[in-house]
């Protein structure tokens, strides 16, 4: 096999299962004669590192072996740490790049114009200086959008999808999704006792900026109403459904799950704070706004619970550990065969190596027509024969 040195990084938000990927790559790499180098803090590790400075090198570059990865799969998070750095659009040059001549451009979003720098040449220089034959990038849409760019620039990249939102294109499953649903289900079941004791309406907000998979699948396994970004719901209809649920419930309570990007007709979701490196601002809590509307319309008391960061914390469940280890093994298979520009995926219910998604296409969305009942604000439970295990096709 030609490749002898492999770099690996994790970018964007952490999810349970990342450490299983890292450990499996290291162990499998040792079996086939490869050295594995960890790049710390995602793409920042390749934009900020000064390889001539021992302190900088120690902060961003971590040789990986069986000894320092032996137990990392027992916990969540990422052993290599992470950031939301975008080397193609940096608002400020890192210290290691100061004085360099890098392409810059103006970018305007919602009336605000700023200068951004493209330090891809520095990333490629560091990859070459580290002697990396391959780079394994683990991330969601944002991280993998730059992975696709880097592969086109000539760096051999293998991608592994991870996100609780499960919205990366070309795959039916992303690492972190199963654990997030399991945690959400457990949290909602626990909070039923409080919501029921006070005979209130419980509103649960869940991650899902652009796609509603996390809210939809949590609702699927808890038999609840849900609202997703792909469909602007009728506020009056939802409130009527919740009031009917409450009336028919022997404990006199009702529950609804909202994606963070959910909206109703006539409602504009509010954002706040500075945009991150990929242009995303934080979204105001739509659950609080829905709660206000419910109170105004019905005078009923509500409880709002934000089930976001708790869903990505802690150890992975069985599905995420299995998929993570399998994706890692597949990545090493691809490296052995000399493949690059591919992403490990599940397609038609089977493991597959597919092209890294085109960033211009954006995230994968819920197919409202087949997966969501708009009249009942519920998942669609019918016509599942023949579908893959995760009920959707890539």
C-alpha cells in the first residue's frame, strides 16, 4: 500500500461516537503499517499551526497510537477537540499566516459586509510538511464542504459523516443520530411526570436548524406531535390538536416537539449573535415563542424544555458505536485501495462508499410528502414496507 501516514480530524459540533472512529482508525492503521496523526481542533489545526514552533506543534499535532487511544471510545465528545473553523472564509488571518499573501474577498449577508481570507494554500502546505498521504475528515455539512474543496485541490480526503441532525446528503445515517434520539426520548419520558403533575402543555425544542430528522424521529418513537423546518405549520391547527390531546389524556397534559428551525405561517424565526465561520447565527428559542402563542390563545400553562446540548453529551449508544467503528474500518479499506474523494455512508440500508456531497446542494431535508402528516403535525407511520432501516433513502 502506498499510503503510510494518515491525518485525522473532527470538526463542527461534537457527537457521541467520534472517539470510536479515531480509535478504530489507529488500531486498523497499526495493523496495515500506517502512522496516524491527530489534527487537534478541526480545521483550525491546519490553519493555525506553526510547525517550526514546538509549542504550537504540540497544541495542534498529536501522534496517535494504541496506548493513547486505548480507552477513548468509552466516552463521548472528541479526543481531538473541535472548532467551527472554515479555512476558505477566515475573518482574520491566524498568527502563523500573518504577512502572507492570501486571496481575500468581500462577503455580504443580511446587509453586513466583511472581508474574508482563503488560507487553503497554508492548509495544503501544512499537510505536505506533515507528510500526510491521506486526511480523514469527520464532520457534518460544514466540515465536509471544506473536505470536498480540499480533495479537489489535490489532498487525498476520506470523509465520515457525523451530526445529530442526520442531514448530510448521500447517506441515510450520520454518527450521533441514534444517541441523540435515545437521549431525547429518555428526557421526554422523564419530564412527562412534571408536565402531567401540573396538567400543562410541554414544549420541547430539539436541534435541527435546516432539517427536521431529530424532532421527527423523536416524535415517531414517543407518539407526539412535532414541527419541522421543512413545513410551515398552521398555528391555530396545532393549538387545537394539543388542546384535544390534553382533553383526551387521563392525566390532562399534552406534549409537542419543535426543531430549532421550525416556523409557523406568518412567523419569522429570530437569530442573534455573530455568524460563525460558515455563516450560521444562533436561533432564538422557537419553543418560548410558541409557548407565548399557546398561552394567549388558550390561557393554558406551559413548560418549555430545551433539549439541545444534552443530546450530544456523554457516551454513544450501541448503534453509534457500531456505525462509527464500521465507517472507520471502511475508510481504511478505501485507503488501502487508493480511493479518495469518497464519504463513508449508509445507502439503501447498506454500508457504502459514496462521493463527498456537493456543498452547493445544502443539507438533506425531510421528504414532507412521505414522512410527515401535515394535517396532524405528526410523523407518517404508514407505507414503510421496503424502506431501509432508518426509513429514508439517501
